[in-house]
C-alpha cells in the first residue's frame, strides 16, 4: 500500500512541479536576463520586477504543492527512488510543457535526451 | 554562455541536491507521515535538518530563476541533471542508503541524456509578438 502512496506522491509532485516550472520559466522570460537588469538598473529593479509578476507567484504556488508532496514521499521511500523518479519525470513533462506552452524549440536532440532520461528513470525505479 | 552563467547553473545543482539531502535526512528523523493525517507534514517544519533544507532550496530557487532568465527551461533542466549523480552520492555516503548497480545504470542513462542536450543552443529566440502566452496579459 505504501508503494501505491509513494507513486501517488511522485505523480502529484511531477504534475505540480511541471506546472510550476513552466509558469516560472514564462515569468522569467518576460522579466528578462537578471544579470542585464542588475547592470542597467541595479539590484532593486530585480526585486521590483520579480515581486510584481503574478505568473511567477502562480508558479511558486504550484512548486510549493510539489515541495510538500515530495516531502511526504521522502518520508515513505528512499531519496534515491523519490528524488530521481520525480525529478526525471518532471523533466519529461517539462519538455512537453515547454514545447506546447512556451513554444521552445524542443528539437530531435532534446527529444532524444528525453528518451534517455525515461530509460534512466525505469532503471532507477524498477531495480 | 559566460562563466557567470555556468556558475549560476552549478549553483542550481549544488543548492538543489544538498537541499534535497537535508530534507530527506530531516524526514527520516520525523518518521513516516500517515495518509489520514497529512497535516502532520507541518510538524516536520520544526526539524532542524528540514529548516536547513528549506534555506538551501530557497537559494536553489533564486539561482534557478536567474538561470531561467537567460536560458530555456528545456536547457536548464537537463543541464542541471548532474544533480542526480550528486543525490545518489549523498544517498550513499550521508544517508547510508543502498544504491544497486542497476540504479547506477539509470543515473548513467540520465547523464547521457544531459550530454545529448547540453551541446545545443541555450535559448530559443522568439519574435517579440510570439512571446506572450494566450490568456496571460501580465507584463513583467
């Protein structure tokens, strides 16, 4: 039964983490390169831009859910299972989210990398 | 990619994996959380290891946001995947978990995936008009 709950936690972590990552990436793309902003307008401008982004807070909200789900999963299973499984599966869902929501150029090279990561996850979790 | 940007990527790896290891250690002390009493997860927030882990993950978050400000999500995610290796090493030497050869093979596949993707460009260039997502009117 605990295995079922562990995988439920991993599934929740993956979905909410992917939603969080896509929203945070969208927000940071709109804000722009933080290094450039700091050079041109100073550190205070970074704080102002980051904290005035609603999309960013939406992303952080989903990440917080992912955090607590991950925390519960870690109390039921080893870090070497929960950590890589949830993180690597998040990588795959992120690639899909980035392709369809952020319109990133997820080319053959990046899909190939996704397949390798999937195989890695299978080996990690079914051992 | 400049040296500063590589350092940002490295700090994402460092803070993320060490933060996860602190959380895992803290949750081992706290014990398993009953599915019927999920609110007990908040009691874990009093554990020193969990608190330190949260500080590391805050540092991770700020470096992660910095990385996403100059690179694609599909570049940052695999580029920071070396943290899987760090996590497995921490599992062995700090948490004393058993990591089988099959799990090591899994880590190897993930690292190969990272190697495949890391050689590509870090950013997809969009014409300004294509950047805003549908229904999202926010302006940074």
